[in-house]
C-alpha cells in the first residue's frame, strides 16, 4: 500500500527537529550570571548612598549674622541692630558666623544695610569716623565714677566734673559742673591690669571745644559720667 504525504500548506513555516533544539538552547542560555547580579546590587547600594549624602548636605544649615533693621552708613552697631538667621551649608558663604556676633558690636558700618542683609566683616570698621568738630578723649574710671548699670558702645553719657577726696584743686564752684551734656561712647572695656584702682577704660567722642577741659579733669582723676534717661541707642 502506498502512502502519499500531503504537501505543506502555502505560507506555513516548515518545522524541523533542528528548530526545536535551537529554541531550547536559546531559552536555556538567558540565565543571569552571578557577577551580573552582584553588580546590580552594588549599583543600587551606591545610588542609595549618594542620594543620602546629597540629602544630608542640602538639609545641613549654618547660623549667620544678619541686620535686624535698616541701618545707615556710620551706625555704631549695638546688639539691637543685629540678629541671626540660617542658610544651607556651603563653602561659598562669606557671612559672619552667629558665634562671632559679639565681634561686630561697637564697630561702625562703612556701608548702609537693609533688614535681613548678611553681615560680613568687611562691612564694618573698628575706627569710627568722627563727626566734624569732634575729638576722642580717654577716661580711666573707678567704680564710683560711673553707673553700675552696663554702659555699651553707642550710649550717650554726660561728663561731670568731680573732686577727689582731700583734693580741692578743681575749686568748689566746678564740682558737679557738666563738662559735656552728651558724649558718645566709642569704646569701653576693663582697665589695664596695672591700673588696679580703676574698673573701666572709656573712650568718648566729645566736641572739640570741650576736649581740652575734659582731658584735664580726666588726668586729674576729677571726672565722672552719668547715663541720662533715653540715652541708649
């Protein structure tokens, strides 16, 4: 008996045992190798570490000194003129650190500033420009020659002639006389360790016409200062 094979249908791909074998081989060769898996895990860990570092860097902030209000050039800075703010940490920040705010107190602004402006050391000078017709006079004061309340740079004080115990060289008519009604404190600090009888070393800005008299009384230790009401800046 003769068997006749039907011809393949047109358009139908002919399959052979070789094609099946090739398919099985290609599907089996798709397995990932261990080193590829390890590399993928390492990349995930590395990306996570980089992301955490970036987040921490962006969230870290530093405290800096800023102007608490609008201040004209020439202002002698007081604690009320300054406050602190925070900025993202950066190597490019040139503002004064909040820990150094005391360094600015008593210094004079060389330029005008606006509220919230960052403060830098270059904006101030420790040598205030004197008003026209003014001079600076230095005083060494004992505890009974000045108020016990704190006196700071920028305060306006009254300078008074006094007499020293047992010394009447200044004349009774001069005792209690106001030598300068309003003098500006430019600097104040403790007296030198060699001047043990004094508690403060003060520099005052006074009118040039009064400077010789004030200096004379100061040299004779016959001077005192008072702090009038409303004289603080």
